């Protein structure tokens, strides 16, 4: 699995379009995960097809989106060995404030990558 930190324009446009439509829902879900004590590190895997990480939060067909949005958190990424146990602290240090940024995990045939997208300001 390649983790390319640079997200090409091919992805950026469709992610941004979707994000504008569902950012409030993602922000609320992130808050709920943290408030209920599940994790301080919510992650939203996104993929155009089905994939096994997390649970479906918003299907692409529900709101005419390009991507399916799933919800999970750091523990599952460690269990699935996507984030190595010896890299957990490094991940936590790199993780951006979840009140201000949404942590997406983009999964596509060409790449997989963590991407932090700022929530729109109220």
C-alpha cells in the first residue's frame, strides 16, 4: 500500500465537492466518536467501491456523492496493520485537531493516503 502525501488534482476536486455537501455530518460524527469515548482519533475511510475498513456512514448513492464515506478510528487501523504499532505515537503527533480538520483515508486503485481537510468555518 502506497501512502503518497501529495493528493493529485484527480482526487482533490471530487473529494472537495463531496466534502462541501457532507462536512457537517462528518464533523458531528467525529465529535460523537470522541464524546462517547470510542477514540480521540476518528478516521473517515472513503472509497468509490465497498471496502472492509470501518462502517458505512454515508453511501455515495444516498446524496449523489462520488465517494462512499465510512467511519472508524485509529484502533482498527492498528488491528488491521495499516498503522504499525510502533508508529502509533507518530500518527498521533501528526493527527490534526479533529474540531478543525477531518481525517480522511482515501482508498482508490492508484493510491491510498491519509488526507486532512479543514472543516468550513461557521
